[in-house]
C-alpha cells in the first residue's frame, strides 16, 4: 500500500473541523494521516482533542497582533512541518492570516475552510455577513491558500439554505455540518493526487 500523506492541522478554537479530519483518517483506506496539530491558543478545544487522542500537538505563540502572525511563528510552524515530512497543511479555524515561510514553502500544499460561498463574504464572520446581506443560500468552501484573504482556487463548495428565522448560530450550525464532510473530502482528493490547479480552477481527476 502507498504511504499515507502526512498532514498538519492548524486551529485556533473549538476544533470541530480538526476532529472531523481526525475521524476521517481512522478509516483504513483514507490516504492521509494527521502528523501534527498546531494551535496559537492555549485554550483551544483542538489542543484538548489532540491530547486526548494521542495526536502530537504544538502550541505556538503567533504574536500580539490580532488576525496576523509573526514571521518567527511562521518559520517555527514550517520547521515543525518539514521535520515531520508534512505534505499538506490544513487551516481549520486558524484565525490569523498566514504569511512568511510557511505560506511560501507550502504554496499549493495548504488548504483552508471558510464558512461561506466564496468569493462572497470573505474574512471573519462569514455566516453573519451572509445573513446581514440577505442571501437565501450560503454554505462553505474548501480552497487552496494563497497570499490573499480567502482568495485561493476553490476545491469544494457545499450549499445550505438560509431560513427566514435563522440567526447567526442556527445558520453557522447548518453550515458547520457541511464543513465536516467537505473538508475530509477535499483532503482525500488532494492526498490521492486527484487535484490539479489550472489558473483559478481546480480540476478533479477520476479515481
Ligand atoms: C469554522 O466554521 C470555519 O469554517 C471557520 O471557523 C470555524 C472553526 O470551527 N473559519 C473561518 O471563519 C476562517 N476565516 P472549528 O474550530 O469547530 O473547526
């Protein structure tokens, strides 16, 4: 059997997407395994899940600037990933813009999940932005990470209706359920070598 691709997940909070990825890797036929969980937040649920489930984790101070990371922390993350032969980095609720060495060296090998149908409602609180705008459909997007904010080529989108009585919490919950299938599916496609970026488009080849 081919070696599984090693992935690193970077998460700042609750960690439900990290958990969905970790659970997917339990399937013997899944082509990726989690080598490392990285967080910038000592309180992150993701860290607790990693510790409880025997997944190696690292807490990295990304600096005081909200939404941004220090170049040193980027270098440190890159070093940890290279040491573990990580082939794919997955941002899963990492609430800072990735820059520096990690971004450059993992170009084309880094994914993110966003809780809206890109290119609409980029940045923070995608669900609330969608509600406030009045759209009747929203969803989630898994995409490659580039130097912009939520601008990289799109791999998978899942759509959910926005209901008349939705608030941010109910809409977020409906979207999150789709995130938990979209992300493991995108990682599976990547790890199986089935994704090819052509300009802005991501082509998915047959099995
Ligand atoms: C998810 O909804 C994810 O799409 C979002 O943060 C949440 C993390 O939840 N990411 C962003 O908004 C990135 N801009 P989780 O910690 O339970 O996976």
